[in-house]
């Protein structure tokens, strides 16, 4: 089995240099007994995900990665030094503990999965550009130890991505492409100073007060949920806008399910769908946009900044 794993890793390293990545991931490969995947539906009291009807699918991203085909004992390859392969529950738990509150992204893969091979170069590229995130690889068919780890984490199909913070799972995805993976990493591992992270009503009020009166900026508050697909998808646009519009606009984010206080704040603001963007000027909510349409969001921000927009 070790030789099979080595062959898979060699394929990953070589495909990193040549493969063109696609957003359309083929069906996953099962290496554990079929399990019923429990996807929690939103309760009526929780805001539901909203998708803009004008949003268009983005083209697939192309990624390349140069690396050695010789895997290390615990690491994938010399050039992939920030993607660590773990071989047991003990190593896995140790890596999560060592990460503390950093985001940990884990790809659960299999040696016979072409989809695992195709998505892996994106993991390598992200590991090089996201210094505040740890990346792990688990080969589910490597040994009984890794099968036991997959069973414990509820992984029945690969490639499967799980996201952890403080050793707790905060999100998971399977059957995704490079753009979705990159967006998830940005959303759950965001430490960008340009987007203010808010975790309470008091923090919202302090930010709003800071931008009252003459010289105050438009505050755009991105309200979402941790497991909201449209919230994740639009967030890279929010990050980009926070950098390009810093002179006129302050961007902030609050996840309603971060704590009870945040959820209460959402109810008080009459937020029933996410993502919802609240536009705040001089201490007052002057408008809102519901949805994840990138072009529409930009248009609304410009409009509330006094720029005439025609559609």
C-alpha cells in the first residue's frame, strides 16, 4: 500500500506542473462503506441563503505547481513543504492542536481518485500564498489507521475538504473545484485588515460611530452565516473591494451564527436572508442589498457613495 501511495503522490507532483484545473469536479470515489451524509438544513429562525439570479458562473482557474515527485516521510514533496501528510489519528489530532486557532484545511484523498489528483495542485498553490493557514493531506486508502481517521471524521467520499479552527470542524465540502476551494480558504481563514471582523453589536456600534459626521465613510456590513455557500462565493469580491475602495468605504463582516448576540443583532436588523449587505451612512442604515451578485453589489456600493449608476 505504501508503494500505491507513493505512486499517487508522484502523480500529484507531476500533474501540478502540467494539469489544467477545472471547476467541474467529477463524481467522487468511495473507499469507505457508504454512509448517509447529514447536511443540516436551516431552521426557520435562521436566515436562509440567498442567491442572485443574475450571478454567472466564473471560468475555471488554471494553476500550476512545480515540485519533486519524491515524497518525504511526513510531507508530500520537497516543493510542497507547507502541505503535510498525516498517517494516523494521533498525528492528525497533534497537527490540529499545534495549529491552535489558525485555520487548518484538510484534503481527504485516495490513491485511485483522479479528482484528488486534479484538485491537489490548488492545495499546493494555496499553501504557498496563505501563510496564516495550515494544510494537511490524508490518504484515506493508505492504511487501516487512515481509514479509521476518515471514519471518525465522517468522510465516505473523496476528495473531501474539512476546515478546522481551534481543533473544531467549522466547514466541509466535497466535489468542489479550484475556485470554490480558494474561496473557502479565504472566507474561513480571513485575516485581512481591510475587512473589519465584527463579533458583537458593540463592535458594530463602535465602527459606525467612528464614521459619523463630516469625513465619515460609507460602512458596508456584510452579514452572513458560516456555512452559507453564496456568502463564501461573494466574499473574495468583498476583500477585493475593501482594498480598491478604501478611500471612500469601510467593509466589515459579521457571521450571524458566530454567537447568540450576533444572531440577535441579525433579527433586530430584519435580516432574513444571507448574504445581506447593510449600507450605513452617518449612523443610519440607508439601504441594503440581498444576494451574491458581484456586479449588483458593486453598483449598490457606488450608488450609496453618490456615484450615479445606470443599468
